[in-house]
C-alpha cells in the first residue's frame, strides 16, 4: 500500500508524535488515547504497536516501522482488522526511520491524521527528534504528546525510588552513546545514576562507573522488560552484578541485547526494594492463566486476573449455536409479547443473547418486557440484561446459581400473581434443578431450548502444546463441561499446572480426568474463583520467601524449563 491509498481524514494533515511509555498499556495518557482514537494512520515499531493499536479506531492504517516482515493484524479483537503496511518493503534499501519519516509526511500532506508512536517519551527518542525536524522543514504541522520515560517508569515499577527526602542528585545515562567525559562526570558524583543499556552490556557499564570513581560495593539494581508482566529485577553491587547475572543464567544468552534500566546508588539498596517492590510482588505476577471462555464471556474475569499480575489467555471450549428446532423458541417469544408469562428467568449471558437476537429478528426491543418480571442467575447475566435495556427484578442475594435463585424466588400466589407461568430460555444441556424447584414453588414452567452448546474447534497448535507441555501456570475451570471440552479439544493440562475449580462437581470431573485439583472457589462464582487462585499464589510466594527460595512460577518447575528459557 502506498501513502496515496491510505484513508483520508482532515483537509489539512497533522502528525502527533506520541510517547507510548515503557511497556505497560495502562501508562498511556488520556491525551494519547484520544489521539489514537482519532488517527487515520498509526506508525510505530512492532513492540510499540502492541501497546497502542488496541486504542486505534477500526479501519486505521497501521504501519509497522520495523525493518523486516510485516506485523500481523491485531488478533482476537471484535473489530475489523486494521490495514497493516510494512514500511521496509515499500522502500527497500532505505533505513527504517527514513521510511517512517517519509510515510508520515506523505500521509499528512494527503490530509491524514497521523500518529507516530514511540517507546517511552518522544523527547528522549533520537529518531523521533529527527522526524520532527523533517516535518518542520517540510511545513507539516505536528504536536507532541509526552509519555512516561522508561528511565523513570521502570524504576517505579521495580520499587527503586530515585530520590528521597534529602533530594539527592539524579543523573541519566544512555550507555549506548555515553562518552568518556559523561562516565567521568557521573562517576565523580555521589547521586543516583539511571543507566539505559542492554543486558549483555550491564557489566561493562558497571566497570565504567567503577573506573570513574564509584566504589565497587555501591548498590545496583537491573530491570529487564520493565512495567510488563515479564519484568524481572536483580539486585547486586557494581562489583558483583556480572556474577549475579551469570548465576541467574541470563548471560550469556541470545537475549543479551534486550534493553534494561539499571539504577546505581545508595538509595537503591536491597532493603528498600524488598519493601517497595509492589509490582513484582503481586500474587500471580507473570502467571500465564488459561481461561476456558470466549473473550466476551471472560472480559471482567480477565481484568480481575490482570489486577493480580497474571497474563490471561482465553480459549473457548464451547461454541453456541441456534436450536435445531426454532419453533419452540419462536412460540415462547410471541407468548412473551401477548402476556402468557408472569416471569422470564435468564440463567446465562448466552440466554440473554439468544432472546435478544430473536427480538431483533421480530423488530422488538426491551419494551416488550413491560409488565413481566425478569430474573437473572448472577451479576454477569444481570449486566447483559442491563446492556439490553432491561433491569432485572430478581438477582440472587446469596449464591449465584440456580439453587441461589430458587432461594429468593417467591412461591406462586393466585391472589397476587395473575399468571402462573415462567418462561425459561436456556441451553440444551442445562440441568433440571431450576425447573424442579419452580414447579415445587407452584409455578408452571415453559422450559425452552434457546441455544445449543457444542464443543469448540481446537485452539492453535502452539496453545495446545503449551497446555500439554506445562506452558501455562494455572487453568480456571468454571464448569464440568469446560473440563471435558478442554481435554477433548486440547489435551490434558501438564501436572505442573495449577488446577482451579469453581465447585465440587467441577472438581470431581477434573479428578475423573486425572487432574490434581489445587484450588477450589469458596462459592460458585468466577470472581471468587479468581480470588481463590490469587490467595493460592500469595501463600505460595510467602512460603518460598520464608524458605529462602527464589519466587518462581509453576511453569518454571517443568523439566527443562530453566534450560529452555536461558538458551
């Protein structure tokens, strides 16, 4: 794709140089999110694209400014894939930064709103400054949206304060471009030094500081992949950092070129980091957690897991299809409109979706529920109803299940209830608990198959291998069917994987499939299940620290895991 075929925007183009921060998408500023939402063209290197492009609008042209193969479209989103342009292939033989600058200006001249996103802060990016000068020389208007610089954000996430009440001097050094004079100046200082370097150059930077006058026993922290769930920090001194990294088996390594932030100074002492390392001490920090649900179903659960430091990976185990004979559902919906029912009870988000789709097919909306009492089995189902425009009259006050719903369901009273019938749209494989309980309370029930659940297609080979090979730290099973279906489409999770189940029935099914159940939710709620897993992780971490052992993830215990990670 050439710049002339990119989507049009304003009559006069504009470029926004945007700081994407050090890696955590949550560190994007409000202004950055606003600029991304209005962009016609998004230009960034691959790592930065992963941070920013989920905030771009559907249809935006996404330009990978890395030299090499084009990046893939955003996976797993519910919006149309953006158009991906590989700058390196459009003008082969020209350095990538010149390609990006050329495309940025050409797109802006064509009336596009262009966002040029860079890691950290644009003011600290050499190439961004050169591109700004090129825009200025060409008369292309631009603005700058600052971002969190890695040299500041990474130490904050590593629990390493750069200044204290005494207000010590702070110096920033880029080891890749530092001159001898620069090393001499920071070596003569007694303040804190923040060094941007690479993993295999840390020892050399430490040697430069010692040669310039810093004592070998000066504390030093080194953080790789800062502000992400891959973050790892080592604490040592200028004189021992080389041996520390060697013992950690991260050097020598093909990953030695990875950027790191090192902090040198008395105020980065190990005792302080032990107390202030808030990010890496989250209960599930870095855990890859398998969630056997679709992205839509797992949204709030995945957000909860991320708050514990986990990396959720959604894998659908069931697919929802219309009923084989839709006539029963059609009659029930017509009966809903004509006043056949006193109540309608929704036992899942999928049931809400099925009724909503049938309403839309008939040209109906939420007003058709007027005069009908609506029940929801739990909070997630209630939220789906509210999104439809229906506020449920009954949600269980206790356990969010069919049994919990029955606990609060009123018995039929011929004096107060003019109609004795309940419409129950649900899955073809639903249990009879709710139907039997409603009948016992005196209600007539139209038990209608609103949708069928079938086993989903197998996940990609890479995911299947991770499941069977111990690549996941934990898996959350929210029903017996998720156990059976996951094992059926992907295989049995490795024995190092922590198995968490929502209740006794699910745990029994897991054990029948040869799985060891490690975590059980105190009540049948997906959010209580996530809390229980976080508590398990917290206890596991505390036990390791008390024993003086390193804090590791369950997947790091599988045979060969350390060897594979270090090579």
